[in-house]
């Protein structure tokens, strides 16, 4: 107890800190919480101490009795006890045994006595031989008896157990017991623990209250209790005074708040707040379903307790987080009185409710019009036709003043209707209700079609057929959304005897208004989807560039739900090489398509530098990081944060001279290689992180491919699908490609037929390239010594090679260009120096040396002696450039091949003069071998 003051001091310091954090006002919420916490802790500590005292009093006797009975029974049944009782001096044998047993068992005494109560043993030896203090009668009868007595040791709890002979008679008695104060002392050891726990709870309460006070002050923006109370009172008064029900449902679907109007409209009990909606038995099923669903509802009509309720529901989090919902409820039962017929009004409102859920389930213009027909028949009309302007079907707004409308939906109670069929373009004359409604934007009612001359003038024969069929009344309502008239909806009656009235007009306008918004949404989606597809297709290669290294076929299929960022490319490189690219941008829509265009342009720019695949992906990764940083900065300023991280790309370069294919990938699936025998393998590539992940370098893999090998590049939309695993998709791709006799174009068709579902959920890009080889008869190369005199030998070798290739027309320009390149290599480069000529779709000259210094094109001054060599090369050739290799660099120059001579014109009387000749294949499209 000497340490108790030291334990109080730090708690007093925390109390002062809490008081300063809570502020001076004792009425603050945090101060009241703190006082409540202190009171609760003190009450808990006092209650624990009281419970401990009461438990000690109640449990001490029980504990002493239980332990006494257990020890007495154990000793009474111990072997050898009967023999000791029959011995001449039982005390000499039993006294040391009972004392040892008493100390081990934790009791205060064990007394063995005869059937007259004379003690043989006792902790106090002077008590041996004297009469036992207690009741032995029940034990002599063979029972165990416990009692509380004041014996030689004080207040004792003892048990008396009989010692039975083999014949069942009682041969002696054993009593064991405890002093009550020894049992009660065990509970006193728990008091420090209770007090320490209370002190710790007070410390935690002090700290927590300080944090709560600071957080409350920050969340209430400095408002004090008085201001908060006043604001709550105002809000509560307004909430319960309005004649519109307000219901707030939490994320766990518990009713948080319902004002008086909501309780009255929904029939909620007084204790409804805080209960789960599913537990409110009085709540109407339709209302409960809407509130439990949490979906957005706008003017949705519900039946509840004989009332027609209009419900608007929105999430409480404006940013779309996982929060609760708030619903406003209005009583619209008075609408029944306006029509004068409660049943009819109920049916009409039910029809509106059905229209709210049944119209606009898809983003398809035609399907939405069909849903309007299905909803209106037969509850509102016997037949319904919907005519829309042609531009609406393509996502555009109606233009011009023409009255040409296309019938997109028609239906009724009988399939053999007499109306214009679906798909027909109808030119309505100005006197028809359709033309008047489309022009004015107001609905038109024709009570009797048989005498409606304006309508009959549209097509006398066809309109007479409609009247003869029994159709007698027409209601035409313009399909208007956001100020634009998209078409007209026509409601016809035949079996219902009465014509359309003003109430029908109102109901029809409401139906059409709901359908018009959905049709306009579908039109906008069609336009946006078409724009996105157009943008993406404009960013994808429209035609593959001419090249001779690969025979390429490709496919691109956008997803049904929207375009994505899948893309591919075929890029010719210097030296007759070709780069194959395929990539995938995360996400869908215009942003993904635009990002794909940026990445494709970047790949083109980087490939113009003739970088290896791993370096190109490294530069592309840095570009994506910069784009993400820009998007992140713009997002922090209030813009949309739409990054590119997660895009994948595979870049491969194929060299038709060496047959070497170099590949690097940034998180993209490996290509499939189809051998000449039809075997398909997926090579193991060092897969780098996706673009934008950053921090890791990319690696390349090289392999030499036999001529005719087909390289298959694809995006994950081809092999991944919700109903199958990725490995299953790869196996299906392997099976589809296992046909050696197929051309790349045939492989594209077969792969798409085998792997694509009916409605793909993701874009698919597929590129199949069959390798070719530039033969030895089209390649010439030689070494060049580091001697300026060797330039003349190179010119002679060049002239001989061009003569063998029948390219003498290019000899002069090529000789000048090659002389300048070789001279620069000898003067400024290092060994080894080599010259290579390639005759492909153009004539390519390459000069390689062991130096990594790149020459630069510049304008030489008039007085300069040199510096004009590369200028001459640039003027004499079509393209030139430099690419670096692990052993140095290569400077190349490219010249177009001369065009083949045109055939002479045919004589006038020649048969081919009357029909066009098959034009000769241009040189750029001639096969390289």
C-alpha cells in the first residue's frame, strides 16, 4: 500500500492534460463523455470490490466444505487405515501420516477417531485422546456430513467421513477441515489487480477523451455545443414539419431516421428507428424491397397501405461510396380522385410503375422502342407503333424539316395487324397527326379515324384497311427528350370501345416521356460508342506497311460493351527488319482509346531511333510514368485521375537475313510460335512489369526461326473469359493453331471462331505473321581494311554487285554515297569495318565499324574543306540513319529500286483494247523471293 500515492500522480497529470484538451466549458460533449467515463470506471471498480467481498463470503464456506470432503474421503479410503485402527496404538501410526497429508493437501487438520469420537490424531498433540468437537451421528450411519463449528483452531469448516470395514460396518471416522480465514485471504490478493485495472481504465479514458475532443472540434468546424444544439433543433423542426416523408437507411440496412410523415405513410411503429428493415413486419413489401435494394429511384410509384407513394431515393454519399440511402416519399393517392375512377387510376399508376422498371433496360434504341410497345399493350392500347427519325438510329440528333420517319417497333394484341411493317421509311403528309405532332411537339388525339380526313390522306388504301380492321381511335405523342423531338409514338384502339380522352393523353405522355429519356440515352450511347470505335480504329493501322520480311494477317474486334485499349502494329525497320507490336491499355472508353493512340505514337517514335526491344520498353515505361504523373497532378486540381499504369506491351524485331527474332515484353502474354509441322509452343520469356510500374529493367529473348514459322501475337481478351481459366484459353489457342497447312489469314479466322464467345466482354487484337528469309542471292557483304586506298576496291566491288543484280541505273548515286560512308568509317571509325548490300524492296547500303560515335548532318561553310559527305548521302538517297549494335554502329542508306518498264499500248484492233489489262504489280508489292 506504500506505492499507492506514486500510482496516483501520473493519473493526476493525465487528468490535467485532459482538462486542457477539453476546454474550459464543462458542458462540451467531450467533457461530458469524460465525466461519464470516470463515473462508469469508478462504479465498475466499486462494483467489482463489492462483488468480490460478497463472493468471498459466499464461496469461502463452499470452498472449505468441498476441499474438506475431498481430503477426508481420500484419507478414509487410503489402504492400511483399517489395519492401523485395529493396531494397539493407532495414534503412533496415524499421527505422522495425517500431518504429512495435511500439509500436502492444504487443509488445516485431519482427525482420525473411533466410533465414539475419541481422537487418534490432531495437529495439536494435546488434543489426542479427547472427544471430537462436532456431529458424528450421520457419519456413524454411513453418510458424509459437513458443518461449520468453532473448534480448537477457531472458526472451522469440517467434513466427517466414515471408514467402513469390508462387511460394511463403520470402523472409524475421518474428519478434515479448514479455517475460514485462510479461504477468505485468497480473495484479498485480487484487490490490487482490480484497483490497477481501474487506474488504467481512467488513463485510457483521459487520453481517449482528449482525442475525441480534438476530433469533434475539427469535425464540427469549431462549433460549440450551443451552436450544434441550435442547428439540430432547427433541422429537427424542419424535418418533422414538412409534408413529405424522409427515410434514412444505413449501410447495414437499419432504419436510422424516419420523420413523422414517413411513419404515417409507411405505417412504421414507434420503435422502428434502429431496427433492420427486414424486421419491420408492418412495412409494405414493395417499399421494403426498394429501401433494401439501395438503388437510385426517381419518382417511382409504390402501393403501400392502400396509398400510392412516389419515392425518390439517392445514396447518402455523393461520390458513390459504400454508404446508406436517403429516400423522400410523397403521398400521391389524390391522383385517383382526379380521374374519378380509383381502379382505373391504380391500373394506370401500376402501368407507369411497370414502365419505370421495364423501359430502358438496355442501351439499344430499337429495343427501348420495343419495350414501350410491350408495356403499353394491352393495358393502355390495343396496338402501338413507334416511328423515329433515321439519324436517331445512328446516334445523331434529327436534322432538317423532313417528315421521313422509320418504323422501328410495331406490336399489338394480334400479330396480323394492318399497319406498316417494321423497318419501313414513312413519309408522313403534313395533314396527318404524326406530322402535326412531330412539327409542334404536342400530342394529337383522333377520336374517330373513320372521319379523320387528314389522316386518311396519308395512304387512302392503307388507312381504309386499318379502319376496316376495327381500329377507331389514335393517340399520337412526340418522343421528346432534352428539347429534341426524336420521333412519334402512336397508340391505336380497336377492341376498347371508347376513344382516347384527356386522361389517356396524360398517361400516354408520361409513358412516352419515360421511354424518350431511355431512347435518348441509348442514342447518346450509340453516338459515344461509335465515336470511341471510330477514334480507336483511326488510331489503329488502317493498312499494314509494305515489307518483305513477314506475311502478316491481323484482326481487331471491339468489345460489345465498349471499346478498349487493345492495339497492334507492324513497323518496318532499316535493314529489311520488321517490328511487331501488340499492347493492351487498362480500362474502356474514349480515355483508353486515346491512351492507346499515345502509346502507339510513342512506339513509332522510339522505333524510329532503332532501339533494341528492352530499351524501347524502358523508354515507354518512363513515358507512362510521366503521363501518370501529369494525370495525377490534374486530378489533384479537380480533374479526373485516369492513369495509364497497368498497360502491357510486347515488342519483337524479326531480321529476315539472320532469321533472328528478338522479343521483350512488359507484362504481356508470350507469343505463340507455329512450326512447319504444326507444332505450337509458347516460349518462356523474361516477363517485365507492366508499363508504369517502374523500377525494374526489361530483358530480351532471342531465337532463330525457320522460314515459314508463324508468330502469333494476341491480347488477353482472346484467351481470357469469365467462364474459363487463362490456361484453358491457351490450350484452345494451341488447338486452333495446330494446322501447318493454314495461311495467316486462315489462322485468324480459325482462332476467332474457336475462342471468342458470342458477345466478347473485352477487345481482341490478333496478329499472325509468317516469316520469310532474304536469300543469299540478295545479300552481298565484304570487309574493308583501314586504308583509304581500299575505297576504290569497294567501288569496284559495288559496281560488279549492282551489275549482277541488274541495277546499273543506281550505280552512280550508290557509288558516291557508299564512298562517303566508307571514307568516314576509315577516317573516324575503328575496325572491324564491313560493307553490306541488301536488295529488297529498295537497295540498302550498310557500313559498320567498331566505333560508337555517330556522325551528324550539318551545313558546311564555304571555306570548310570537309563536312559535306553526309549532306551528299542525304541528297543522293531516300533515307539514311544510324543504329547502334553491341560491337559499334551501322550507318545505312536506302534507295528506291527503279520502276519496271510499262508494257506498250495494245493496237486498237487487239482483243485487250476493249477491256482493261491486269495492271502489273508495282515494285513495292513484288515478292522478295
